[in-house]
């Protein structure tokens, strides 16, 4: 029989082992779904969202609950596991990976910023799918009961197809000479309408990044964080979520985490493009004598190896930056400088992915495979959209910080 201390140690070990299995199972499930998502890419684009069947697979797999706190019905898995799942799904279908990621990830911000009672209300049974946008796009005013009334159309709400909530920023006009204030709010699905306006983009056509319209929507006062904007959230002195959940994962800033998500998605997209390139190498001959399978040609081998080295480097940067993000969370002093540092690293990873796809894989695959709807053409369109979400502004800001010019 174990003594008290040994029993506690044994229980902790058993719990840790079980949790490790859960995290591995999530990644394995995402990997197993890759061929399904790949075959449905065209359908997902034409419908501007992934199917109800795929949604149910995601529900069953637990993907939407990955970052929801355990006390509210979630899995509360590590950031690295979440990023691996996102990458695996994007490797099968960029639009699907993007929509799942930006629908499931914002549980982290709710778990970080809101008090325990409000989190309990928002998370409900633990199925929490919540797109968000950073730009303030609506107006809000507080009524005599203390509730907030919100009006506006909020664009680019990725993952909205199966959303249970929406989290956004709106402006409260101030009286007199005072500047307007920006507030963060969470809105339940019942008070907003999803517009049919996501069909004519270059890429990520199936990401359900539709606009959301709110007309005189009423939100409880505790579902609003006054004077809170993702671009200026200061977590350097700790967060409510870290205290509530005793988990440093709920102590980080939103922007650097968002760039880590995008880097993980970019990584999956270029991995999928490399998969297609390899299949072309195995099925096509060289275009000029000596006519041999491309897999046996030194030039194609070099191109494939060059792309692979870039992809491996992007993955190493992304994984290291994710680890660093958690390290800063644990230290309890996640400063703006550290936030900008990780944004820059994630942006470089995205650029490596883009260069591998644009300058190597696409350029050398041959024009015969670059037709509308081909997997490489789709990957290029999707990555073009992803790259527009980069964090290059962090470069100048990092310089100002390093040079002592930042206030």
C-alpha cells in the first residue's frame, strides 16, 4: 500500500499520463482526418464553409474544446497541442484549418480576461465556437439597466458557420472633448445575424469568414470589458484567468498568440503543397531528356530538398516561438517587448512558408498542374490570403524598443 505522499505522486503521474494520451489522441485524430479534408477542398470552397458532417467530426474529436478551461467542460490542452492540430488540419484543407482555428482559439482569451462567474456563463456546456475581429467596427451604448446595446456590421468573422458566440470590439462615443472608448464584448449567437458575403475572395474561400451584423443587440454588463482592445491588452502584471485556472496558459497577450496561429496554419498549407509536389514527382517524368521519373532527377531532388529545408525551418521557428510564449506566461511578466518579439518570429516563419511555396514548389512544378482548382493553385491562393495577415509592423516596433525609442 502506498503512503500518503507516494499515493499523491502516483495519482499525479496517472493524471499526467492520461492527459498526455488525450493530447496525442487529438493530434492523431487531426492527422487521420487529413485525407478526408483534402478530398473535400473543392466542396468546402464552393460552399464557403466546411460541411455539417465535418463539423460533427470536429465536435466528436473535441477540437472545439481544446482551449476551453477544464472546469467549464473543456480539455485545456497545451498550446503546442493546439498548434499541432491546427497545422494537421490545414495540411488537409487550408480553409477548414483556418475556420476551425479561428473558431476554437478564442476560448483562450475569454479564459484569460473575464472573471470566473462570467466565464461560467459564456462557456456554458463547454462547446464554445467564437470568431473574433480586432478592428473596432460597431457602436455601443450603455442603457439605464446597465446592459450594453450594440449596433454594427463586423467583417471577416472566420469560423462563423457553426459559431456559438462572437467576440469583437465596438466604440462608445464619449461626451464633450473626451475621445471615444473601445470596448471588448462577447455576443451570444441569438443576437447576431451572419451575412452571406464570403464568396469572392482570392483564397481561403471555405473559411466561413462572413460578416456578422448586430442590430440593437443587448449584452450583459459583465460580458463587456470596457477600455479593452486586443492591440493594447497589458498582461505584464498577471491576469484574472491565470488566478482562476492556476494555469499560466491563461496569462498571455492576444496578438502574439494570434500570429502563432497564423504561422501554424501557414505551415500546414505549405506542408500540404509539398505533399502534392511529391506526388507529382512520383507520377511525372522530367520534361526533357534524359526522361526519368522526377524522383530520380537531381534537379527536382534539389528543389524538393530546398522546400523541405524551408518548411522544417518554419516549423522549428513556430514550435520554438510557441514554447517561448508559454515560458513568458509562466514567468508572469509577459511584457510588450516579448509580445513583439514573438510576433516577429511568427512573421518570419510565415515568410519562409510563402517563399517555399511561391519561389520553389509553384515555380518548378510545371504549368500543366497550375490550373484553376488544382491543389497547388489553391495552396498559392490560400497562402496569398494568409500572408496578408502578417505582423511586419512588429519589425519597426521591435527596433524602437531595442533602440530605446519606445515610451
